[in-house]
C-alpha cells in the first residue's frame, strides 16, 4: 500500500494552497472554453469559405501574435506583479470571445472579425502566459513543482477531452454563438478568481524602461539559458520530442489508409493519447523524486510508442501505443517544466518561461509541417515511423552530450552556469 500511495497523483498543492486552487480552477475553466472556441472557429471558417487552407491560416494568425506576446510578457513578468499581469491579460479575452459571439449571431458573419479576434487571443494569451508559469513556484514552493506540473498537465489533457466534445454538442444544438458565450464566461470567471489570489511580485524585480532595456532584458534571459547546459538540454529534449513526432496532422489519412476507418476512428486516434496522459497524471506521485533519467526515459517511451504505432495496422494495438505515448508525454512534460522552474532564479523565471513557451509554440508547428512534408514524399505511415526513430536517436544523442541533464534531480541544487557553452 505505501508503494501504491507513492504512485498516486500528489494533490497537496490543491489541498494546502488556496491561491493555487483558485489559479488552477480558473485556468481549467478558461482552457475548456478556449478549446471549445477553437473547434467553433474551425467550423465557422469552413462554413464561410469551404477552404481547409483558411483553417490553417487562422492557426497561423494566432501563433504569430502569441510568440510576440510571449517575448514581451516574459520581460513584464520579471518587472511587474504576476497576478496583475494575468488579470489584465485575461479580462480582455472575455471581450474578444464576446465579439466572436456577436459576429456569429449577425446575419452575415465577417471573416476579418474571426481573424482579428484570433490574433488578439494569441497576443493576450502570450502576454500573460509567462506570468502564470513564473507564479506557480511562488505559490507552491520548489519542493512541489513536480506535483503542480502534473496537475497542470492533467488539466490540459482533461480540457482536451472535454472542450472539443462539449463544443461539438453546442454547435450541433444551440449553435456557434453558444461556444463563444461559454468561452467569454470562462475568462470572466478566471478573472474574478484572480482577484482573490494574493499579489505575486517577482522576488527581485528587473529594472529599466524603454525598448532598449526590454531587448537587453530578453538578451539577459538568453544568456542565462545558454550558460546553463541543463536548461539547454531540456530545450533540446523538448525539441526532439516535438519537432520529429507530431502525427496528429496525419490522423485522418492514417484512419483511412492504415486502419480502414472513417471519422469515428479519427476521433479514437485523437482521444487515445489524452487518455494515456490522464493515466500518467493519476500515477505521477513518483515524479517528485525523479529527475533527468526519468525524463529521458519518458521521451524514449514517446518516440518508441509512435514508431510502433506507425508499424501496426491493428487498431487496438495502435490505440494502446498512442495511449502509452500520451503517458510518456505527460511524464516528460511534468519533469521538463519542474526541472526548468527549479533551475531558474525567480527574477529570471518570466523571461526563461517566455523562451520556453516560444520553443513550445514553434516546435509543434514545425513538427506538423515536417511530418506532412515527409508524408507527401513517402507515405503517412512511413513519416510516423521515421519521426519516431529520429526522436529516439536525437534524445539519446542529447542524453550523451549533456551528462548534467542525466544527473539532474528535483529537490537538489542544480548549480551555477556551466563554463562550457553549447
């Protein structure tokens, strides 16, 4: 029984910390609404234009402002109260979602409104994202970072299951406007919850104003990352996992060509990794005592599982492998985030978090493009297998080149900058 209790998800941050509970509940509610809106926007754009290209372009319309917002938000998170930043960037998203609702209710919805709202959503989400990441260690303490990371990752996966499903029901019933109304309500509730969270100023606020000082502040963050080989290794492992193995874009093709199924099979392929991730979160209690070896192992599980997924044509085995990949991804995400926050001083957490978020935004986009390009040259099945093998190889190379990454453990001091730069 003690061993089993050690595997169970550590919910101590939720049980003991009122402010973290408020932040967590607000984040989960807002994320469900955001994912509902992403489905509604895709459906609305296709109804208006009939163009799959337009659906892809609206994703780009969110990603580019998100990157700009993240870089600016990282500087602000190290200079201003982080609770205030989250509040002033989440409250406007209520108005943006309300604008989408109004646009859906008018007789002739306008495409430019959807693009503008999507861009603003990306910008405000980016501006507040680093503040939220940097606030978590201040709320739960460094000893609970793995637990908080697992809880946050679990909420993301739970929202990924609930949001699109509820969004589909609302679109089929009350209509698109209902999705946008729920999204607006979610951001409003999140904003109200933040009012009751204590102020979260950085321990040592960065100084200086103006554009030049802002660029200098970003440069300081880049220098810090370059000087810590552990963090460089974390970024490279994350890139290995994301750039080379992003099969989601190929699920419709694989469902047809590899498994001989239709939309129902596509839905199962999307759901299986999320289910595995939830199982991983429910048994993540051990991650508080883990470190670099477990992280590397989790990424290898992800890559090997996707390689096997590409090799099989038996749907039950394919779904099992996708669930195993989702479990590995959840564990690696939990440990990457915890090790990153544990190894970064509080006064730099905003900027380092922003660089992490840029990488986390760009890598999946590159991964989807790379796997799509490779599938055009070969086949969808070959692209998935090749990506998995490249991920495994790249992860082993990073592990060999960064012994500090292998040796890192949560709860131990991660040391000063390594004089050897990578």
